[in-house]
């Protein structure tokens, strides 16, 4: 067996034998025959390995401070995944009642779960409090009173953090840069709203202030912004202590670490980032004269994203002549924007390779498109594929673990693909394929 081209894009346990992609030693031809296409293929040992690696990187860099690492439920969450990452020492970050219920159904203790959201409902807050949630992340001034009232009604103190908009922002697209002022998340440091929120919480008998939270964006490949955001949070922590006598015990420095989607990209070096960030935090605490807090981190897509591949079957292949005299091969697959909305939503780039056979044909410029009734239904805008690619071939797209299934839709009433777990016993669906009967069951006629 050999590694696929650009092995850094593919799940850890991926090889190629006689032109056929294997995940955990299972050929995708066999998986396509057994589970159909499209399908999300999850490398379970690889997922667990990445979870453990991120936890170790932060624990070692920030020692002797206590460190917690949160798995991003929004990237992809199922009961099995929740159990696997918890087994590797991660906690679970949720952002809705559905994500919270899934984590609880997996047997995750409420104390190991956090709840985010800019518009938490009463039902979501009550569900969190009922299950002894580890932290609710306050996102607005009105939410302070809402959470306090729900906690008072239950005779509880709600454990809360405050999401601070530091003004430091980064990420691959304006829609996923989350720390600039003109957006829906968090409380502004510059306007004083964050400090006001912290003071209100300290004074409220029904709330327990755990600490401060920052999230500067997503798909971040340049780590410099993290140190600046950390310095801003540590400064706010010191100011709060001066004004109220309360020294917040924990800082959540967020995450959103970038992964590689194309051969030209490289993922963040997490060990180097953690070491650099820890050093910056120590220096800032020394300058401020405050003791080190405990720390928490939210790697985001970086854990599950590279651990999954989407497997498609090719249908129509159509050469299209271009205005400059060249041509492009349009390769249609049996999925599309319903199983990966990111290219249409963000202009996100991906890579694809022929996965079910060898080919000696010269590569040609190609565009991988879906089957939906939208001209924007593009899976990969520009990729080189063998010139003899044809209907019936298998095409694999790496790095689809984050937001592929979780943002999937039923557009054109196309049922959503399954998630197939590999490397944890026999291959099996951990999220089954939807059927047309499932769609009709929601239609009350």
C-alpha cells in the first residue's frame, strides 16, 4: 500500500492499493457496495488520536495550570462521537437543545458540557440547568437576567462565562470571523459592555462567574491573533479584580484552528501554537501582577474535519468549451450542496481524487458539481482529474468531517447521507442514511 497524494489532507489511517483508496484497511469499493453513495466515512482511530493530541498539546504547554479542551458539537455530533472524544479527555461544546440532548444521550455528564448561543431559549437554559451543565456562555446583557431568573426558579446558581468581543478577529471568511464589533456574538470590550456584564454577574446571587471567553474566528491559519486576544482577556480579568475583588478563575481562549483542504494548504502546528500562546499568557500575567488562571480551548473543526472523507459516485461527465479556447470537464456526482454547503456558502475550496481504480490517463482541468437544481451547486471549482473519468467511478473528497453532515440539508428532497464508522469494530452506520420514507413521514399531508 502507498499513501494518497497530499497525505496531510486525508484521514490518518488512509492508504491506496492498486489505485483503490482504503480507510482503516477497508477499500472504498467495498464500502460503496455495502453502504451506498454518497457517504461520509469516519476514521475513528484517527479522530481519537487527534482529540488526544490536542488535549496533550495544551496540557503540556500550559502546565501547571488546569486545562480543558472542548470538542465542537456544531462541527459534527453524534452519540458515538461524543463518547469517543470524551474517552480521550475532551469535554463537549454545544450550541442548541439538539446538540445538548445528543451529548446527554451519549452519557456525557452535564458538568462536562458547555452551552453557547446568542439567542438561547428558556427551554435550552432549563435543559442545561436541569442536567447540571458545566457552563453557560453569556452572550448579551439581557441574557444575564434571563439565566439568573431561570436559575432562581430552580433554586440554583448557574455557572456562567462571558463571551467577550475583543476586537481581534481572524478566519477564512467574513461570515466566520467572530470577534469584530459589528456582529451578533459576544459583549464588546471596547464599549464597556463586557465589563458591565461581568460586574452584574458578580453581584448576582443566582450566578456563579467561572471566567471569561473569547472566540476570534474559524479556519484560522495564522496564530498571531490568539496572543492578542489572550492579552485583552487577561487585562479585563485584572480590571474586574480591581473593581470587584473577584479574580476570574478561568479563561477560554477559543480556537477555530485551521485545517488543510487543498494540497497547497497546511494545518496549524498545534504544538507550536500552544507553546507560543502559553508563553504569551505567562508574560502577560507577570506584567499585570496576576496569577495564572486555568484555561480552556475549543479547537473547532480541527479534530473531526480531517478525520472524515465523503465518497461519491460519478454520474454525468460533460466537457465544456471555454471562452479562452480551453475546455473543462464537468464531473457530476450523486450528492452536492445538500451534503456540503460550504463551497456555495463560503466559496470554500476542496480537493478530490479518483478513489476506485487506477488510471494512466493524463489529468485534465475539471469541476466537480452536484445533482441539485442550482448553478452554484459546485463541490470543487477547480481540480485536476484523470481524463478518462467516467460514470460509475468513485470520487473521494477529504477533510469533510466538519460541517458536512451537520450543515447538510434535504434540498430537492434528497435524503442525507449516512456517517459510516471505520476502525472501531466492523464498519457500521453511526448515523443512518435517510430515506424517502423519512422525508414523507414529516409531511402531514
